[in-house]
C-alpha cells in the first residue's frame, strides 16, 4: 500500500496544476507570464449586460491583476474611470480584507455602438498590484465581495462560488480564483 501511494503521489501533485498561460516569455532581461482571462462577475438584467473579468500577470517578479469591465445597454452608459487613487478591495470569506492598488493614471471607459444590437458598449480596463502582505491572504480564502473604487464612486459586486454564464454559456468558479491561480504567477 505504501508503494502505491509513493508511485501515485507525483501524479496527483502534477495533475492539480492548472496553469495554462496565454503568453509566456523569458529573456535575459524580461520574464513575463500572462494567464487567460476568466469571468468573475456577470449581471444580465433587462437590456443591461455587465461582465467583469480578471487576468493575472507576472511581469519581472511583480504580480499584477488586469481587470476588464464591460457594460452593454440600449440606453446611455455613464463613463467610469480609474486613477492612481483607485482600489480593488476583496472581502474574503474568512472576514479579512485585501486591497490592491491601481497603477493607472486617468484611464476611462471607452464607448462604442453596436449597430446590429442597437446597443452602447463601455469597456474599462485597468491594472492593480498586490503587496506582499495581502498576496498570501488571497491564497487561503475564497472571495465573497469585490469593491471597486473608481475615480469618484465605489461599487460592490457579490461574488458567487459558481455560476453559469448566460452570455458565454460556460460555468465559472470566481470565489476561488486567487486560490487556484495565484500560484501560477509565483
């Protein structure tokens, strides 16, 4: 029995590694890893569609979170912006809070119009950095709420442990995003 465990342990260890990279490059002066985008939040209500997706990036040892917020509506959509005072605050299920700081200087959502759907679309993308102290907490506990502090307003988003996207027709597990993927950019 002991031998079976010894033989199977390495297989189990490597089978749990779900690190697939969208982009990875290592040179003498650069080391960059980018994970594929994952949907974290979706709200479909009437003619409004709102999506939030995350992408983890490791750029020369600096772990960074890329966030993209897409809103689609037949009505006018107000602009949202990130600046250097913007934050993303995660409330964890263990009761702790983790704050990521913006590295964006005055980035506002872009507006486009989809003629086919007769809908306005706003897209806001930004980058937020981790600190050594908050990085470890995200690996230990699922997230329950995301507070995005835009330039001028705060919005809270409830995070589900699992949801099936109506728009993408795919199942996602957003509350454990950091628990599953932070190890991929270490």
